[in-house]
C-alpha cells in the first residue's frame, strides 16, 4: 500500500502531463489531417504529388530550423526566476492561435506560412515545458513521469482527433464542404489544446533558476551571457555533449517519420481514410507501450532501453523503403506506436537527469536544437531525394543511416556517463 501511494501521480505532475495531452492533439492533427488537406489545396492549383511531399517537408524544416535558433535564447531567459511560465504561455498561445488560423487560408502557399508559425509556437513551448520536468517531480520519478506525459498525450489526443475525423471523413453526408469540415476540426483542436493547459498555467511554480531579476532590465543580456558560457563549457561536460550528438541523429529520424508519415503515404497513392485510421491506431498502441517502457526503466537502465528503441526504428526505416500497400502501412503504424513514446520519453528523462537542474531552460533549449530543431535535416532530405529520384520512397533510406549513427554515438555517450545515468542497477 505504501509503494502504491508513493507511485501515485501528484497534482502538479498531472497538471504537467495534461499539457502533453493538449499539444499532442496539434501534433496528431499536423501529422494526419493537415497533410491531406494541404494535398487537397495544392491539388486545386495543379501541384504534383512529388512536389507536394517536398513542399510539406520544406515547410516542416523551416519551422524546426527557426526553433533551433530561438529555443536556446528563450530557454536561457526562462531560467531567470519568474520568466519561464510567462514565456511558455506566449509560445503556447502562438501555437493555439496559429492552429485556429489554419482554417482561414485557401491558398496552399499561405496555408504553409500559417502552418510554420503555428509549428514554431508549438515547438518553442516544448523547450519550456520539457525544462519544467525537474521542477514538478523528483529525480527518481523522472522516467515514470516523462513516460506518463507521452502516454497520456497519445491517448488523450485521440479525443479531439476522433471528433475531427467525423467531420473530415463524412463531410458530404453531414452536408458541409471539405473546407468547412477543416475549419471545425481546427477550432476543436485549438480549444482542446488551450483548455487542458489551463491547470498548468494556474499551478506551476518555477523551482530551479540561475537568475533573480527584479525587472526586465538586463535579463536578455544576462541570459545570453549565461548561454554563451554554457555553450563554451560544454567541452567540460562530455557526457552531455556526446549524448546530444547521438540524440541529434536518432531523434531526427523519429520526428521525420512522425511528420512525414501521412504525406509519404498520400504521395504513394494510399487511401486517405486508411492512412488516418492507421495513424489513430499508432496513438492507441503508443499509450500502453509508453507506460510499459516507463515501468521497465525501474528495472533496466534507461540507456539499454533507448538503444533497443533506436534499433527498432532502424528496422522500421528499412521496412518503410519498400512500402507500397495499404496493409504494410498499418504494420508500420503499429511498429511506430510501440517505440515512439518510449524513445521520446526516456530520452527526455535521461537528459533531465544528467544536466544541472538550475540550468534546465538553457540545456533544454540546446536539447531542442538536437531534437525537434534537428528534424529539418530529415524532412528536407526526404523532400530533396523525392524530387531527385522522382519517387516518394527515394529519401527514406537516409533515415536508416541516421539511426545507425545515433546508435553508435549513443554507445559512446553511455561509456562517458558510466553508471551515473540511472538510479537502478542493470538486471
């Protein structure tokens, strides 16, 4: 009974997890319905299937590249006492309002511009959200709480997604247009994202910080000074530096698969309804497996579980190269769901464990460069190779290379970290 109470999520942990439930709705929308709607808008203006995939990949790359530049600076500023929550709220609102504003454009080019703005807001908010993790829980609970965040995010995002699907898939039977159906879907997801974030905005308090400014004067300058010092000091934190290089490569492949799955399937001519339902299945499968890996982290070293996930993704990338049938996409969706939440959650908690908690904003800003900021390379390369080869699966092979590099560099990071990366012995 005592162990049961110890493992029960606290109110603050639940509030933090709820933001994963909110922003995951946008992620699911952006990786499933939005690419299909963009294909619809682009098709009206005569854009080819191969170019459509490339343009979508370029837009995703621009968004992540922008966050790679602004993330560390914002993260450094947020490490000043009292700044993390307000900046998080601004970024979150840019994402929420951007999501709702996607209902306005009728031109595919304008749609891509608004999408980039919304994605920048979403990605930037995660820099602060991830850096809140050491504030809302204890070191020994990092793996479990991080895993719960991704798990509930995956299953919770299905709620607005299912409502959106009803309108998007059956708009003709309901008696509305495709455009009207998308407007409804976008508003539903924007409202969901905002409403489930309210508890975190109300109750979060910053615990760890490096600055204590009484006013806004000098905060930016001081934050940039600290960030510069941290970057220069990375050579003295080899375990962090090498891990970030490994993370850059393997998570690049993970996020590229997440962002490009629907666009890739659509460009191969697979049925849109089948793609959406398959990716809904991914979310459902991801829920128990994220929790399962979170529990496994109590018994096995986090490093060992991360390596297992990287190898699994290597196999997934190789399998995706030959994909050309609907049932193969369903198999891919299940396999991705098994490891998607685990590799993200365990990487986040592993990183939170090896960095100084008072500099979590700075380090998670840099972490974002190597994570979501790095995915510009995978999405851009997929688009480029698709145009060069004239085949949509031409760029998938590059992802397998990313996972291979990530696996071997991560092994080096584990050696540097020794046994300090986990609180439990390897069994």
